[in-house]
C-alpha cells in the first residue's frame, strides 16, 4: 500500500511537472535585442528580460531563475501589463471600474501569436483575460529587426452587460533591470524648447506628463532616454530611447521597485480622462516606440532615424523643398502687391517656393493682428482682391511654388465663426472664457467641426490645385475643457482629451487620402506638437519660433536624438547677432528656409546665400538620408560638432559651430575625432561654404587622411570667433 506521505509527494511532483509544461516563454526579437515575456505558475505574464539577444534562444526560459524577485509581499513588480485592485502594490498600467462597480481586475495569459509582416517586420500579439469578468487586453509588440525598434500598444475590449470605465490605460509597461538608472528628458516653453535635464532615478515615482490638450508638447515633449548603470555617452553605455506617438496629453511613470529595478509605464495621461467603454467596442492606445542600444546614445538615435524615414515619417526617403517665408519680413502688414514683389526675391535667392504666412484671411473682422479673424477662412479682399489663385499664378510665372499658412483648429472670439457657432468651441458655458494667444480651440470631437476643418484644406486645394505647400499651425492649449457636442450626445466630458486627438487624426487622414503628395509642415507655435503619430501625416516640423541661430544649435541638437534631420525646418532670419554664414550653416542642419526681405540683403550676402543653396543641394542627400554622428556636445563644450555619413561610408559632411562667444580664447585646441567612416579607406577633406574673402585658417585645399586616422586622431576644424561656423566635406579617395 502506498503511504499518504508518498501520495502527497507524488501529487506535488505532478503539480510541478504540470506547471513546468504550462509555462510559456515569449521572446520578441530584433537584430540585436530581445524582450522576453514569461508566464508564472498562476498564468500571470511577466517581463523577465530586456537586453542583448542570446545566441541560444532556448536559454531565455532560464533567465527568471537568476533573479530573486518573487517576494509574495511585494506583488508582481515585473508584470507585463499591471492591473489594479488585486495582487499588486506597484503603479498600475490598467485601472478599471467594471459594469457592476467592482474596481479589481486580474489578467491571465491565454494565448499569443507571431505574424511575419515582411522580411524585417514581425507582430507578436499576446491575449490576456480576466478570469472573473468577460474583459480582455491584447498586448501588441511590433518589431523592426534591422532598426532594433520595438513598437508597442494595447487594445482593450469587454463583453460586460454595462459600460466599463477605463481610468488608466497605458500603451506599454516595461521592466528594466540594473543597478542605477539615469533619466534624460527635455523641458522648456515657447522659444526655449528641448532643454535637457538628467536625473538619477531614486526610489518612488518620477512622472513626466502634460495636461494641455492641444499643443501638448509646449512644456515637455513625449520623448526621453534612460541610461542604465551609468550615464551613456554618444558611443558607450546601455541606453533605452523612447517616444510616444500621441498628439495630446501623455504620462510617463518611472518607478523603482523594492529590488532597485525600473518599471516604466507610458501612454495617454488619465488626467480628467476616464473613458466609458461600451461592450464589444475596442479601445486602442497609441504606440510607444523604443530602441535599446548597448553602444550609447548615437546608435539609439540612428536606429530611430532609420526607422522613421522608412516606416513613419511622411515621404521619409524623399526630398524636401526650400522656401522663403514672409512672416518675419512683413508679419500682418502686407498686400497683394507687396507679396508679388517678394516672389522675385525668392527666385533670385534660389529657393523652391514662397510661403504666405498668417494674415491673409477674414473680412468682417480682418486678420490684421492675432486677436481677430481666426476661423473665417475666406481671402481678405482688401489685402488680396484677386484671391489666392492670383498669387499662385504669379508665383508659378516667377518660377517658384506657392504655399500657405493655416491654423484650422482654432478660432478668435472676434470672428464670424464664433458668432455663428459658439457651440463648436471648447468652452465652459457657465464660466468666463480664458484665451491663449487671443483664441480658443474648436471642438474636434464634433464630426461637424471635423468636416469644417477638413473643408478649409479641401477648399484651398480644390480651388488652387497648384498650391505647393501647407503650413499647419496650432497655437493654443485647451482651457475650460467642455464639449457641447458630448453633452448633447449624453457622453462623459472626460472623453474630451482623447476624442479631440482622434478627431484631429480623422481630419488628417481625410486630407492625406485626397491629397497624398502635398508637403505639409507640422507647426505649433514652435515645437509644441512633435510626435510620430502626427508625423505620419506631415513631411516636416517646426522645432521652435526661436530662430536665433545660436539657440537653434541647441534646440536642433536636442531634437536630433529622436527625429531625423530631413524632418527639421530651419529658417534663416534677422534674429541673432551671428553673421549670415553662421545662420545659413545652422539652417543646413536639416531643411533650410529663409524668412527675410531678400531685397534688403547686401549684394555680397545675396550672392553667398545663393551659393549656399547650391552647396546645400550638393550635400542635402547626406543630411536627409545619412547617418548622424554627434561628435562634440554644445551642452558641455564651447563648440558643437556633428557629422552626416552616407550609409556606404563613401561621403560625409561635418558641421562645426562656435557656441560660446564669451571668451577670446580658442574654443577648441584639439582635433575632433570623426565617426561613421571606414578605417580601411582614404578620405579627402576640404572646407565648403566659405564666405567670400574669409581666407584665414581652415582646409581650403583638399587634405587626405585614412579613415583610421580620422576616427582615432581626428581633424581640427579651426573654429574661432572669426570662423564661428565651419563645414567640412569628406569624400573617399579611390
């Protein structure tokens, strides 16, 4: 007879064997990295590893055994999508009130599948379900292997009898192991965007968020990077770079758990955004895009840039148009004759198109300043008696394209639109109105308003099919958030912030379906709206209204961590005390434009500007499609130095700018080591875009070095107060 003790031991053994058989390990791989998910004995899904890919994929299943992080008194800190209300003590990714009022949710693994989209892209879908309620969450992990990019989002769905209220609904819930974590994020405001701050994360939660509704990035963009163990340099250190593809309120929570590891939860900001979800309706969160590098920030940036050009940015592998804008030249003070007179300057300069900025519309309340007319999108008869069509015709005759500025999401209280449709405005009916830049935000939750906004673009482009460019601006945040449309539909006001952004995307989708090719600039009083969901519809963005070239070196530098240079619009203006060459060279670090009166330029400056555009044309492919290597950080040095190299390493262009004008000492006495070249090849270097007559120093004649020498020893660009901007062209010698 078998003893009870033996039966008990056999039962335990069978149970353990069953558990071992049931355990599921899900490796999600790119070329160099892997995110590993694994179920536990209770079928909860955890993140057990995010790092360099192992040679033997069978070893992934063993990783969790090396960590002692299974203290039952701390819940599950590495849950792959942490629910609230049950066995969890950490910040949740999901918080729900079920139809019966219950506030607890449990998520158990039920299935997963991986689909190959093409040779480079795979999509892994993991299904989690609540064992008590008919409530389901799907986690999506889309990998771009060659670029080492992981794109994540979730879909939430239920079959409960009553609506479920989603109180928090993150896009991603990552878990990073390490000894120390250093967060770099970017803050600022109008004309001082993208100021970097680095913080060592300590116990507790560090939150980055915005609650502005529209123009949501004004104080802080939805982009960051985390260095692990020590601050990463351009070429060394383990770093996770991340950005949320959402043009509205967002929230990032960085939480160190009791073991010292880092939990990262990111997605739409749940502030004032409880979302009531009907049965059989899917709530999809925005994408969180990450890349992991064990070779510093530079590699992470290049991963993002390569991915963006190929998969996300509108026409990312195409070309860009240079332009002359009238804004800083005329502001609101212009008429038809003055504008046509500027066309000749655009042609003389050599740009591709002329851009007419704010002030061309409205009649009852003319748009002669920024407190009237916004919303009334008919041509101002006093300024433009022959309409936009006449300007398009005249520009075409002058040999340039014609583009136009719009701000279709906004309205001035002093406008016919406001008088006729106050119900189309986001405002609290019983409270005083608060204005941001003398304007209010239209209610894009309302389908009628979506039709109106689409109609602005559709009318312009239908009446003027030769329009060559659209600048779409967005200058206000959402004050007094209240939608009359939601009240009429008896829907919660807490849907405003989510549905406003969705309404914007619906409009942009319609624009792009009908007008897929027209270039469009994403502007928002500067860089108040830059993300990879909006950039699906726009070819470029405006980093800042601050066009002082010295400030722009820093703003463009810090944007370059996340966005490729082909997307950056950089204008030469009268701002700043630097010489014209410095201004043009800084603008070349992206897509240059001009915001000047060409006729006021001295002849020597005009000739140089013309020649600069020709020079830019010869190197634009490197700037637009090359690999970016940041060499000398202006945040830590007296100069900025960066290089764009062709993917085949045959050509490169190096930009160098003086950034500290407070000392007469030489800003740099040592060579700058290059990157992105082939050590086995030889390269000729020479200075380009010299201002006529400036013959002091530099490399006016070609000098040849090996790639090995240039990357180990380097070359001195000889940046001085008299040579405050230097561009070097590097070409392979065969």
